[in-house]
DNA sequence: AAAATACATATTGCATACAAAGAGAATTCC
DNA sequence: GGAATTCTCTTTGTATGCAATATGTATTTT
């Protein structure tokens, strides 16, 4: 049995990760070493290493002699997001179709089943996390070490943006989210068939749907302000 | 005056970085915490944080309860490299042309002048490092936080591969490298003119030239084996 | 009274000491 | 003699204590 009890360091890493993805820790929030180490039951030394790792993956920003902060999402980074996402997503799904192993496809199907489930009876948090996991798996399928860093960085902010539009439950939104789930099924089919062109096109479709939701719900009056939290003092 | 004396931590970080880029530390080489901390005059705690940071950026791989290792370059990762590079490089240069500041353009020109200089009288090490810096600056110009992680990861292995073909000095190679320098000038011109289409095309040209060199000198008999070092025991 | 400076406090950065896990060698058992 | 096991030694992981840096407050000076 490999690793039945996860180390406190790992669980701390995971907990911070999901807290950031689900906006429980809002962009710009201050992360105090002392309180975090107390909360997760480890000393400051390993906690600092966790923060360094999270910084490398884009979850937090480190400032010299200052506390770590959850990475921001300003309008400039949103612009960057809109530029990079279709390209990277397309490439990842293309490669996923070419390289996916049967075991990975099985895991993707399981995750998609979970996604359908939480769409019906789960919280916004669950939906964002399971959707995030779905796309993470496609990244694992692609298995390109040079593309993965940017892909994972995109997934972070995609999940955080999603949190804002998985919440409302009006009819248009429900339809849009259901359509996303249908696209997931198509993506699985393309990957299973090894049809890389189809997978790449589906990535664009999936992204366009996502973009549409973002444009609609995140910036109703145009995108000027940071998302999630006021510019400073997010914890106060 | 900002930061006249770099901290031992920073210089350690920089030294390891350049040592890895220049293959002084070969892919797969073991990195011992004790000896490194002694070498750079800091304790193991900050050194471990440096290693974690380098791991996040793709310079080294960390193994649980085992030493850190310089990240490998096997034939599979080379395949990934050939797939990802043209796409990312094209996007970066396109964005660089759109967003470069005058100060950045000035720095790029200075770096290009240095590149010309080391082509004439520098070592392979100098050439790889200055060329690497040139492309790093284009990344800064693009300034897209989602594209940068993959771009920087590509630059690492590009520099390491370059080290193998900046060395020989036969006529064909010299011509190829000079052509690369000419392309740098064209890239600068396109960026200065804000011509993003031209910049994107030049990125492809530049990459094709680079790929040609790689195909010629790195894998004369086809690409089967890891680059640089034997699979294990690189320091022995 | 306003601004600048000095002081006090809180938080990060670093070093040392200790605990735990792995690798390798010697010994024992078959 | 070969293989497995135990023991030792090396190396990584964690905790604690101290030093350095930044922030906020109070005091002093103009």
C-alpha cells in the first residue's frame, strides 16, 4: 500500500491548493507562516518549503522579507489568460488524444461521471474542483513537460474564475454548464479514438463556451478591476 | 542603489542556474545538500529553498528522501521539445512585438551586441548564456504570466542543447550561428516596429535554423539516448 | 499642528541540532 | 559459495532558537 497516511506536509500543500482554487483564500490574501504552521501542525521550515513550491506553480507570490500572498488576478492577467488559453488547451488536447493510456482514459471517465454528479447535487466548489481535475488529467495524458507548466498555471485561474460563474443557477447558466459537460463527453470520445484533430477542435469549442461565460458573468461592465477581492487587505 | 551586494542565497541560485544551463552540472547529476551548502557558504535550510525554487522552474528534479538531481534530457523530452518550441516561441515573439517597452528594446540591443562579440571571441559557454539571455528578454517583453512558465522551461533545455553545438567550429556551423545572429537583428527590428506578424514568422525561422543544427549535431545517428550524461552516476 | 525620527513589536530569514529514512557493507544462515 | 538479513553510516526531513528586516506607534522637533 503506497502512502496510506499522507504526510502533514502533503496535506498542507493540498489544502492550500484547493483553498486557493476555490477562492476560500482570495487573490491577494496574506499568508502568515506562523498561523499556517500552527493550523497544519508542522513547523515553519517545511511550511516555507510548501509555500516555495506553491509559488513555483503559480498559486502564491513571494515577497522578500514580507509574507506570501495568494497570486492576484488583475485585468491584465485576464487579458493574458484569454490570449494563452486557446493555444495551450488546443495543444494539450491534441497531444492527449495521441498519447493517452487506457488507464488514464478510465480515470477521465470516472472524473466526468463525478462531474455530472456534482452538477446536479454538488456545490460550486465541488464543480470547480472536479472540472479542474478533469482538465488536469488531460494534461497528464499529453505528458509534455514543456507545455505542462503553462497549462497548470492556466488551470489555476480558470478554476478561480469558474468559482464565480458556477454559483448562480439561472436557466441560461445551467444550460451553458450542461453543454460544457456534453463537450467533456465529446472530448473523451475523441481521445479514446485517438483523433487528435477532433480533440484540438473540441478544445477550441470548449474554450469558447468558457470564454462566453466569463465575459457574461465576470465582467458585466467591462473588465477593469481585480477579481475576487479588493486590491489590498483581503483578509481583514 | 538597489542591492549592491547580492545575498549568498541569490548567488547560489544564480550559480546553480548557470552551471546547469552550461552543462557544468550535467543532466542527472546528484546535488548533495551538505556539500552545496558548504560550497556557497549558507546553511542547509536556505539551500533547500533554492533547490525547491529551481525544481519549480524545471532546473532540477526532487525525489522524496533522496537527493535532488539536475533534470534529465531524454529522447522523449526532446520530442516534447520539438513539439512545443515553435508554438511557444512564436507566441512569445508576437506578444513581445506588441508589448515591448523602449527600455527593454534597449536591453535587447545591448545583449545582441554582446552576442556578436562572444561569437567572435567567446567560449561556447558564453555563447549559450548570452543567447539564452537574449531570448529571456523577449519573454519579459511578452510579459504573459501564463506563457512564461513553459517558455522558460524551453529555454533551459534549449541552452543545454546549444552547448553541444556551439562548441565545434567547422565552416557550416559557423555560418549557421552567424545566420542566427542575423535573425536576432531582424527580430529586434520587428519588435521595434511593433510588427507582431513579422516577429511571429521570424520566430519560426529562428526555430527552424535551431532545429536544423540540433538534428545535425545532437543526434547524428537518430535520437535514442539521453543527452549529455550517461543515464545514472553523472558525478562519479 | 504637521512632519520627521526613533523606538517597540511582529514577522520573515537563517543556522544549528535532532530525528528519520536509505544505501551500503559485513555477517550470518542455508 | 550465494543470498538474505541486520547493522552501520550517510543523507534527507523537521523543529527550535536566534538574528535581521519591516511595520506601526509614540515622541520629538520645527
